[in-house]
């Protein structure tokens, strides 16, 4: 039994749990304790342990990159399912399985203890969601990625719309599905393009498409009539369409804030480890491909930086706790995109990891608050929960400080590295990245602002409602995940403490080394070389200490500004500067820059025209043709049926006429007459 | 002696037929249906086994009895088809004819017809071909009229006999013209004679076309098909299954052999006859008429009868595409299709037999809701129907695919296109029955369980279903067998 024999079990365990919950839940519901949570917890524990056991193996230089199942051989390429285990996917497996496990445990408190109905559907959905995401992470080729990417989207539709009898959840689910699907169209075209142009969709190995693309560019020949680098840019942008949709980047971010209509544990899973993470993970997975095209990288960086700032500003005025978190997610994924676009591969992965931890923490914390508040998520009804919910409060504080990027929490180290890398390459000859850096730095201020506002309104001051005065008590199944994630939010930054390393004069960039143990074409070092030689990214080696101090100062000043605005024990939005001097801005922010409005307008305008046209075309021409054809066929068969009269004399006559006709025709043709 | 060994597939069937008669003569009063069935089953099973054994051990082509008979891969291949259908029908008949009279006569007629069909597969001269055809036909007429007190049965038997007599006359007359023109009756002798001394081309051409006409009767090709819908509908369903599957296969091997060996296209072109053109016309007419007429039938058995005519049209594509460059492939594809068709079509007719056994009415409406009452056989029937339509529930999908691709490869894309259009249409009427079985609301007064499960029919249907389904994933043995047979025939 080899070390990698159990890889398949990582996704298959949750899949088994899904099947068990689905069928046992339908046929023998009483046989499943906790409405199916237990099989899910067991399965995810198994996946988590196996994922953990892969880490030392991978660190000692073992990789797995094999096709498991060949499902079609095509003249251009083989289509197969396979696994790729390298430092990136191994790390992501640990993160995903850990957070999914904690979400399952949290759900015991959030769903079971609240006597929700339809829990089999819930846990079956969660299990399938975990299966899809884990399979997506270990995919060894783009087509398999796409398949599970879609399955992740489908599962999120199921779970966001869990309370389908209410009004808003089904709409939010459909919106999430449609908006991400819009991006996925481009992704699908990108997959086909990769297969057609490069003949393989493999991520790793000497015959992977990033490697082929690289040698095509180096060889200087044209590919299908175009310069290879142009192809890389076109395909990169097509795939980016799927990424922007799933990772909720501008302008396809509008689905994510609505998606909080789903149960809060689902939001935690979507925001931290599955749906949204899938997009940026894909960019990291094929980073060797993106690194070849400076245009695509710049677009990624700018979209990311702009999204980081835009979403952060919208988070400053929201009333709902979960909405603030939703916009912060969009903003934080903007940072990850900024890092990846700016050549900071390690920084991007780092922030992806730490964000997964503290955002899961914040959402589960929000879930705890919402339970305590008897299912009221409006922060203006909260206040003063600090004394009532001490564990939740401290964990939430840890998560918030990580989010705001305050020393020494995890988010500080990772966000700082994102900004540092952007600044480095921006100063090193790619000035366009400096725009992204500016966006990112301003967003740090805004993040500090809304983070403090969120904590202050929720936990500090005096209670502003009956529910806040007498909160619901919380059980261990809520607190345990919070404590685990809270400690990780404090400690996870230790995996890559670059500024501290510079101060102490030692190398603390463990994550960097970890990602460098990958197979030759997947290392951070290799990606660095690629961005350097193909995209002209050169590092200016700016001091990480100065950068860290700068961003810390900005974050703290953002918090201080919020403190100044909301410091009173009974803060009101109307009493602040918003209603007086910045009324217009406030309104724009409340309406999310009218993003939804203009997208709806475009959609309804084009949709109505297009739908009318399609309807007419379908009814008149397609259906008309089919109807005409079938009615003609049926009337023809009616007449053919009548040839068979039933009288044997007629048969003999027709038979003889037929024979004579044949004889006559062939006699003429053969010239026998 | 060794010559007789080569005829084992036919001799097994023949001895089973004689054994049935002897047994019945000795135990006149106490004839047991079980023993009759057993004799028939063992006989046809031995026939299949010996045919496969001979195919594996035998050198390519042997002619025996002064070149009158030939034993080669293709004759053995068709022996397997014919005996398999006989085996399935024998098993199923056990339940079906239990309440009926003249059981020994039934089995002996069935086996004698099968022996005749086996002989058709080995015929190597026009005389033997004619004798074998009559040996197959005469018992068939009697089988169709087996319910001799039933008006429908006797009427359809009479029609079958009259049209058969007319067709036989045409075949014999054609043979005599050929003999007059060439002075030979053996297939190879005829082709040599045409090659060496091409004379009397008009006489010869008309003779060939009339022989084709006689064969068209056996293969139910338009316009010699008229008997088929009436005979299939009037006969008891096991007999319909037998005639529509085995008899058709026998007709086709004879057509293949006569046209390829006695009248090769390159040889008969010297007399200005392109029989491939005639077959192309027949193929198009047969496919189209069969499927279009099937589309609007209300009677399920009649629908299957026309569908079987449509399938004859598909198989004719193989002959029609012979003037192309892919002779072995097109004939091999036709053979594959006949083999799989033998199982799926027999299975479908036996399902009708089962329904008749349960007193289910004859129309589509009467089959409503049968799926919930007898799910296992209904699933089998669904497999047969979809496989007949060319969907991948069984080997029918692959054989049609190979057949159409071979036709395209041979340059007859239009034949393949017409075949594909007809296949699409056929989905309509096959699906209608599937819909009746599964989707439509059940008929309340139908009570199956009171009549018990007829084991024989069940077993036969399930064997046919298993072979049909397995021929999809394990297609290569069927394909290799057919290609080897076709290869021998062509070279």
C-alpha cells in the first residue's frame, strides 16, 4: 500500500456520506442520528486526517500526478479524471476539509438544536458540496476542474435556497446560480480552447498545457494563425470569466451578498473554503499559464485591487452583520486576486489560507450571534453582547483583528505580504501595479473602519433590543469550532512571517519553501522566473518592515476613525456624518453603487428582445419545421398503411407489377430489349 | 463420414425433428410436452454448439456432395443465428402451446423448418437453394395455420402460402432461365460460365432479377413483403418470432451467397446488369415502407411485423453498398445486425406471446401499465425496443452504427442517411409501446398473478434480453465472428 493510495478516499468519503444521508434519510430516517450530521462529520474527519497525513509526504518531495479513469479518447486529446497532489493542493485539501468539518459541527447547533426541518437535504447538500470542492482541488486537468466547478455551483444553489418556502432564498439561490453561470460560459469556452490549441488540459508534467504554452512562445511559431502569447491571453481571460463569477469579483460580485439568505453555516462554507475559494484556487492552479501573459496578470491585479476597495466601501454602511461579512469576503478575495495578478503567488496562497480561517470564524461567530439574537441579524438591534457571549466575543475579536490586518493576527501577515509584493513589482518596473497597490492600501483603511464598526455595534455599548438583553444560550457545538478557528486566526500567520524574519535576520517564509517543494513546473520559484521573463515583473526588494508598519498604521487609523464615529454607548447611523455631510455617498453605498440596478436593466432590456426573438424563431421555424415534418410523415404512413388491403389478390397483383417494373427498368438499362 | 460431420448443425435439428415424430408415434396417447420441448431444446442447442465448434476448428471453405453444399464461416454463422432463434422459440412454446392440440406436430414442423433454413445457409447450387427454401417454407405455412380453427390463423396461412407459391414460381422460373443461359446450376460454375462465354445476356439478366425476386420474398423485401404483416399477425406469436427472425436470416444468407458467388458484380456487369442498383431501390423502399407503415399501427404485433420489414431494409444496405470499396465491412455489418436482430426481435415477439398468454389485448392501449405489473419482462421489452430503434440499450445500437458507417465508407452516404432518418422515425413507434408499458395509467381489470408465471416464456425472454444487453459491452466476439464470416464469403 503506497502512501498515496488513500487520495481517492478524500473526496469519496463525503460522497459516500451524501449517498448514505440521501438514501437512509429517505428510507429509514430514524436510523440516522442527528438527521445525517454524524455520517457527514465522520466522513469529513476521515478526509481531514488523510489530508493531514499527505503533508509530510508532500514535504519530503513526493507527488502524485496520475490519470485515474479515462472516459473518452478523442483525436485531439484524452479526456480523463486524475489526481494531482502537490504542495498547493495538499494545503488546500487540509483547509477545505478542516473548515467543512467545523461547519458540520457548527450546524449541529445552528440547525439541529433549532429544530429545522429538511435536515437530510441540508446535510446531503453539505456532503455533496464538500465532495465537489475536494474533487475540484485534486483535479489534475482543466476539464475535470470545470466539471467539479459546476458541481460546486450547483451545490451552492441547493444550499443557498435551503429555505425554499420563503421568498428571498430561492431568488438568491437562482441569482447566485445565474451570475456564476454567466462567468462559467467563458470558462467552458476556455476549456475547449485549451483542449483544441494545446491538445491537453493537464495541469502538471512535461505535457501540461502551461508548459506547452511556454515552449510555444519560446519557439516563436504561430499557433493556429495567432501568436502563442495572444492565445494565452485570450484563453487566460476566458478562464478568468469563470474565476470572476465564482470568486465574486467586480462586476460579477452581486450574487454573494444575496447568498447570505442561506443558512449561516453554508455561508461560512461558501465564503471561506468552497465556492468563492474555487475561483482564486483555479488561478493559482494554472499560475504557470497566467504568468506567461502580462496583460492577463495586469487585468487580474486591477480587477482584484478595485474589487477590494469597492466592496470594502459598501461594507461600511450595511445593517446586517452577515452582509458586512459578505462584502468583506468580496473585498478580501480582491486582495488575493491582486496578489496573484501582481506576481505574488505565495502571498495569494497565504492570504487564501488565512482568510479561509478567519472568515469561517467570523461567519460561524455571526451564526452564534444570530442564534443568540433569536434569528435577528440586524446589528442595530444588537449591542452589549460582550458580557453575555464571552467566548463568541473573544473569538470574533480574533477573527476581526485578523480581517483588519492587525498585528499579530494571521490576516496581518498575509495582507501585508500581498501589499508588499504588489509594491515590490510595481516599483520594479510595472507601474500599473501601483494603481492596484493604491486601491489595496485605501481598502485597508476602509476595512479597519467597517471591522471596528461591526464589532462595536454588535458587542459593545448597551443592548438595543429585547433579544440582545436576553440572548439565547449557546452549546458546545457552536463554541468548539469558534475556539479552534480563533486560535488558528492568531497562529496561522506563523507559516510565513516575512517582516519578522527581516527584523530578526532569519528566514521565516515557511510557506514559500513549502510551495517550492512542488514538482519542477509548479514551484513558486518557477512562477517567479516565468513572471520575470515573460511578463517583465522585477522585484524592487522594498523593505517588508516599512510596508508592514505602513499598512498597520493605515488599518489602525481606519479603526480609530470608526471609533470616533461610533464611540457613544448608543450610536445611531443618523447621528453620524453620513446623514449630514455625506448623504449622497451614503445612499450610493447603501445601493451598492447601483450595481444590481444597472445589471438588471441590461439583463431585462436584452433579455426581452432576445427572448421574443428566440420565442418566435422557436415557435415558427424550429417547432414549425418539426411539426410539419411529423404531420407529413404521419399522413404518409397513413397512405402507406393503406397499401396493405388484406386481399391476397391485390398482393399478388402488386407483387407482379413490382417485378415486371423492375424487369422492365433493368431491361432498358441493360439494353436487352 | 467427415462430410456428415460438417453438416452437424443441420443434422442435429433434423434428428431432433425426427425424434419428436418417432416419440409421438410410439407414445401416441401419452405424449409429454416436457419431453417434446426437451428434444427440441437439446437439438437446437447441439446445433449451436456444433456450429461454433466447427467454426473454430474448420478450414475456411469446404464443399461437399459434389459441390452441392458448402460449409464455411458464413454458413456456420447463420446456423448459429437460426438455431439460437429455434432454441428461444422452443423454450417459449412450452407454455404457449400447453393448452393446445397437436403439440408433437408443432415441434416437428418447427424443427423441420429450422433444418430447411440451416440448409439454405449451406446451399451451393440453385437446385439445392430451391429445395431448401421449400423445406423451410412448407412447414412454415403449416405453422402459421397452427390454430386451424381460428379464422385469422388459417386466412393468414393461406395468404402466406399463395404469395409463397407465387414467389417460388418466380424463383424457379428465374433459375431455369439462368440454367438455359449458362448451362450450370452450381454457384461458382454459373459465375465461371458468365465470365467465359457471355451470351444471351437478356435471358440471363431477367433470370437473375427473378431469382432476386424469389429471395426478396424470404427476406420480406418490398414488393414481396405483402404476406409478412398478415402472417405475423395471424400466426401464434412464437411462430411469428421464428419466421420473422430465423426465416429472414436464412433468406439473407442465401441472397448474400447467390449474389456474391454466382453473380459477382464485376462479372455480371458484362451483361449490362447492375443488381446492386436493384438492391438499392429495394433497400430504400423496404426501409421506408416498413417504418412508415409501422408508425401508425394500433396493433402491437402488426407494428413489430412492419418494424421487421424495416429491419430487412437496413440489412439490404449491406448488399446494396457492395459496389463500393468496403465489401467485407458492409456484408459483415449486415451479418452482425442479423445476429443481434435475431435476439432482440425474437425477444420482442416473445413478449407479445407472453401478453397473449395473459390475455392482454392486441392494441397499444391494452399494454398500458404492464410495466408495473410485470416489471422484469417489461424492462426486457424496453431493452429490445430501444435496441431495435438503435439506442444503446443493446447491441442494436452498435450494429446499426457499424452498418451506417460502413455504408458511408463505401460511398453510399445517402443510403446511410435514409437509414438514419428511418431509424429516427422508428423511435416514435417503439417509444409508443414503451410509453404504454410504463407511463400510461394501468388498466385496472388486468390480473396477471392469477394466471401464474409462464416459466418457459420468461426464461426465453430473459436469455434474449441478456444477450441483447451483453452484446453492447462485449460486442467484439459478435463483430469478429461476423467479420470472419463475411471475409470468407467475399474472398
